[in-house]
């Protein structure tokens, strides 16, 4: 081989090696699934981790996208999403489950129009006396239910091709009934296969600790769990679950009631305990379908007494925390780094 041929072969080899390296690096990029497709986890940005657009509380037997005007809903929500984008919010996690009004097509339309990245979910909601569960929840096995959710995770929701970015369940206070336990175990098996994080509306700390135990029995680490509505349980249990590795979602902040005082106290307690890196913040705001007339029902702002949805963290809570010495780095931890780590697609396994 002459010198020119040698150099050509060497160059081709170096090029091939660099392409393999780039391919491996691309495969290693951590991702989060949004309603418009996967994004690098680093692009999630400032995130509200628990909000809604439209929720229908009529129950699993009657809920339907035909019960409200989707165009009116879009026009109602879009200005709020556009305002979020101007305020620096880049992503919103929409936590409405199936049989409670989940509408992935509406969410994708809002995401494209507002440029706010939206993450939706698969899973079933067993809280509120199982009003929002389909009959299959009672009759199917853990494996059958897990297969349903895993199929949605791989192929999309309701035939739309829009894929979920996490699992959303709901339970009551502990001790939990068998169907709730079955759903948690099914979610654990889906997590092992897909890396989808499991967010569970949880009644109290006893139930949250039980959920951590059941996940462990399924070989899933506590950091696969977001304890939704953790603000409803006293702070010591929050810190205990956080030290075990679970995500503590304080997601019902409002401008009315005791939360104005309680939230800074709870967040400060996590800072003192060294668990601020396990805390997530949000409002739980959105609109509810009111009435029982197909496509003629009005939407009512619900949530926690916030007249401007999705805003009160920024107008009240963060300024209050700043007076207690919280810094921009703390806010970045709570609103950027923690949501990114919680929602990144990766199996979190004990073995």
C-alpha cells in the first residue's frame, strides 16, 4: 500500500470511528417524551410539573371528548400558554388521565401553537372511590393492564400516535384496596420496560410509603415515583420519602387558604434536610367541564383559587421564598433540574 492509499484508508477509518462515536453519543442522549415527540432532556427548561387543561369529572362511564367544545377550550387555554412562554416557562406536564378527560390531540395543538412543550400520560386513576376506572381495572390481571399501558407508551394514545411521557395513577389513603395495589404493580412493570416515570395522586404519607415498598418488590427504585399532592401530608413524611429517593410533588399552590404559608415552610424544611433536590412545584390549575349536554357544556376555571391559572408560583411563591434566602440556583433546582431528572426516560431498577 502506497502512502496516499494508506492515508486514505486512515482517513476513512477515522471518519467511520467518529461516526460510530457520534452514533453512540446520540443513543446515549437522555430524552423526555412530549406530545410532539421526544426531546433531549436538557431542552425541557423551566417546567410546571402538575397542571391540567381540561378535566371532566363526570366519571369513566360517561366521559367523552364530545362533551365540550374543543375549539373553545383551545382558544381559552392558548393565551395562558403563550403568557407562560413569555415568562420563561418552556414545558408543562398535563396530568389529566384517561377517563378524566385526557385529550392528546388538543394538547399537541396547544404545544404547536404556543411553543410550550407539553407532556401527557398513560395510566388509570383509582382515587375518588374508583369513579374514573374502566371495568377492566377490576377484571384484568397485572400483566394485562401493564400490556395496555406499555402499548400506549410504544405506539401512542387513542390511535393518535401521540406518546405519553409518564404514567399517571391515582390512589386514596392507605391502606389501599387490592385494585389500587394491582395498578401500582402494573405501572412498575411498564416502568421497567419503558422507563416512564410513575406519578401517583396519593392520599397520604402512609400510602406513599406503601407505594415505594410495592415498587421495590417489583425491582423498581423509589426515584421512579412522583408522590403527587405530597403537600397534603405533614412534612416529616415528605422528608422521609425524599430521603428514600422519591420525588415530592408540592403541586397545589394557591393564593387562598393556608398554602401561602405552608408551602414556604415545607420547602424550607426540605432545604434544611438536604432534600431540596427531590422537590417539584406546580399549581394543579385548569378548566373543568360543567354540565351534561353533548358539546354544549361550559368550562369553569378550577384548581386552588388562582384567578390567573399557572401563574401564582411566579407572582407569589418564588418572591416569598426569596425573602427567606432562596436563590436563583435554588429556583433552577426546583423548576429546571428536578423536573428534568424526574421525567427523563430511563428504567430505575434496584438490580
